C-alpha cells in the first residue's frame, strides 16, 4: 500500500491498491480504495493512469461518485482511454477528490508492479533420450523472471493444472533448491516441471519424457529352414535361422550361438538382424539358440531350437524314383560328380523320406536350363514353378525348398517335373532334407 498528497491542506488522503501490503500483482487490474480528507464533504473522485492535469484536474481521468468514508473501484492499469500502459512493469494510479462546491483536491497516487508474464524455464533429466530401467531420474531445471524473480519450482507426474496454473498434484521446492532434484516418475514415463515467479505466475509445464523399460525383450518363433537360391559348397547345406522378437525399448543386438555335435555353444552372430545364414555339414547334429538385448540394457532368455540335422541325397540314391527318360550326366561340378537330366515335358522324379521338416532339390542354373514344376506330399498338381534359366551359370544351387513345419513330419515327399516345352533340360543334382 502506497499513499501520498492531500485532498485539503489539513488532512492527507488515502489510496490503496488491492489488499494491505500489496506491491505486486499478476493481472492488469485491481481494486483501488480511496478515502478522502474529512474536513469537507466530497461528492466525487477521479482516477487516472496518467499524472497529466489541466487547471489542476486529471486530463485522462474517470470521475465516479464518492461514498462517505471511502470508495472502491476495479481499476485497469492498461486502459489507453485513461492513459494506461499495456506493458508489464511499475504502474501508478492517480486520484483526486471533488467537494460539494466543485473544488478538486490535489492529486495523490499509489503504485504497484504488474507482472503478467510467467518465468522462462528449462528442464532436463540426467538420462535425456536414453533408455533406463530405473524408476528415478535426476531433474535439473532453471528459470528466469526479469521483473519479480522466481520463488518456487514444482514437479509432478500428472500434467493437470488448477485454475491458478499450478500442477496438481505435485511437490514444490524453493527456487534455491540444490540441483539436480531426485524424482520418482510414474510408470507412464512423464515428468512435468514448472516455475513460479514473485507475482504468483506459474510457467506452463515442461514435459520431460522418460524412456523407461521394465520388461526384457522376448524372442519367439525361432526356426531353422533350408535356404533356397544358395549354393552347396563343399557338401555343406545352406540354412537360415529366423526368429521374432518384441521389446519396449528399441533393440540393441541379437546373439546367435550354435552347438555342433557334443561340443559347447559358440557365438556365430552378433548384430541387429533377426535372421542368420549358416551352413550345415550333412549328418551332423546341431542346435541353435538366440537371445536379444535392448537399449535399456535388458536381455531376453535364450530361445533354443531343438536339435536338427541335414541330409544331402545325390542322384544315385535308391530312394529317388525316376520316370523313364532321365539321363545321367557326368559333371565334376555336381554334388556326386553326376546328375540326371530330362529334356521332355512331363518327366518326373519323386523323392520321399521317413521324417523331415524341410525338403528341397539341388540343380544347376544357366542360360540353357528350363523350368521345373513342384508337387508335394503325393499330389500330382504342381504347387510351385521354378525357373532354372539364368544369365550366369551356377552349379549346385538349392533351387527350391518347402518347409512342412517347425517339427519333422512323417514321410515328406517332393516331386520335380520337367515343365519346359521348349526342350530345355531340367537337371536334378541332389535332394536335401532337414530334420
């Protein structure tokens, strides 16, 4: 409360803005209380945001009726009609009274600091955009306010604010609190920070998103299959292991380990992919297991593939049934040094084993080779067509495979037919089995 001047020479006048002791407000208007001198009855009072007068009367004032023993008005400090300044900062209201004879008193005034602008705040956590498994972070925050300074900082896990703009619920700390502030965030992974200035303005909440992960990754659906369009090299059969994965945090990497025979698991792949191409020597027993880690540092359990083995059956094996018209051709690039070729449409070769989860056939590819039709499980209706014609010759290619399931099935069967009507040969080098 500030006051000064006098309505008449013998008694000072009284002017008050807001409640007693008010020096700062966070709005552009406030109640102004005026009490005139008591040596003569007064009938009016005049208020202005400008001290300019003409003949002792406030130029840009507003005249209101004056009640005995004092009057009150909700007064704007920014109205240009009364000389108001629209900006924040010190504002003064000028007041004078008029008695019954029409005489105006000298001007008296009261001042207040108007601060409608919230603090400018910044905030961050110690983990930033990284992932964490902890439910606590260290919050570092700062704010500035040119007019009234800062008084409090407030943290919350909820972004709801009340009518005053204050986060609810939340915890307030004095502006001088030591940084960083240890804070337990909610499972939603959000922290909200705001500051209050000396006028009572709360800054808008700053949202700090915490990348939080409490669940390890999961690896599922691990399987191994024959891998087509790859070459038999040194008698080894191309296989591909694949798996599905899920995680809250982004994946970091996968580790694939392989066990051969009675040996121990050894790592054969570390990377971000979810497939791994390997080769298997026919007749040897293998196991494969995979686990994944994420950017939060969590690691899945091992997903383990049941033991499996492969077979490479060349054209001399008696389990292959050949229709008439197939001719054995010696070829040093073939699996067993020879292969069988047909040059007439409809010639077939049928291969069946007792158990298997994948079955396929090996053939050369090149410009002179034709097209093969594939039938499965005793069907004579083709389920796939394989084109063996390629610009570049490639021997011992696993040209086609079919996966029956994750587990071996009984008596898987594949039939390969010559589907070329142009006389281009179809050659079968070998059959492959995974079980």
